[in-house]
C-alpha cells in the first residue's frame, strides 16, 4: 500500500462521518472517531502532516462537487493540522 492510499483512507473515513445521514451513526461515536483521527494526524511528523495537507489540496482542486471541494479545502484546519 502506498502513502496516497493511506491518505485517501483517512479522507474517506472523515468524509463518511461528516456526511452520513443524521441518526445513521451515534453522534458521540462519530465525534469520538473524528477526534481519534485528528489526534493521530496532529501527532504525525511535520513531513507527514505536510503530505496530508498537500494531498487534501490536490483532492480539493479536482473535486467533483462544491461541497466536496469545500470539505477538502477546510479539512486540514478542521483537524487541527499546523506546522509546529
């Protein structure tokens, strides 16, 4: 598995929790999972965080819908990623 596959999995998991129908998943469980994803990404190396941010930007540039583009463009900041 390559790095882009892993990046794609992370994005798809977050998108799933953010976009599923209300009531489909317990809200507390969804929030907890998103917090876990964000925690691990924030604790990744600076290089890995930069790769994730760049990948999300590339995906946003090629998004099929405005909703998807907006989600992808905002994702790194929403997950608390910054260069530390």
